C-alpha cells in the first residue's frame, strides 16, 4: 500500500513547507491559506463532476487528497491513528436504518469517535 501521508511529508520537507511532528494549532493566516488550497481543489472537483470529466475528476481528487494530507502534516496530526478511530466509529453504525424522511438512524451499538487525546 502506498504511504500517501509519507509522500506528502517528503514533499513538505523538499519544498520547506510547514510540518509539525506533534499536534498543534496553526496561525489564522496559515490555516486560511490551507483552506484556500482545499477550496480551490474542491472547486475543480465540483466542475469536473458537473462536466462528467473522469480524467479531471481523478486529477482533482488526487490534488484534494494532497492538500488535505498537507494540512494534516502542517497540523502535526497522527492521521493514521485518527483515521483508524474514525473508521471504527463509522463501522459501529452498522445495523442502523433510514427513517421515512431518509435520515439515517444510528443503532444502539454506535460509538462516536473520541479524539480528545489530541489535546491532552
């Protein structure tokens, strides 16, 4: 399996981009810049999907992953551990159902993700 986050971390190192080895909050200026990057790629994805252009959809998704992984690196987030916890929480929704309005009703077995350890 490809280590996507590791590849983005190498990019950040090669191009002297912000990277942190521990979870931290970024300055508002840098956080807004990261959001602009994400928004730009999301806009490209939206356009590609509206046009049904599979090549551009693939490119935009890859770029969107790249900038979101870059944001993980900048914030110093241990995304492997976070993602694993989110996946477990999502899988605990199994057994739920949609009500008449279409809203998904979570089963009693659902366990929300707890990421409070990031700031402890």
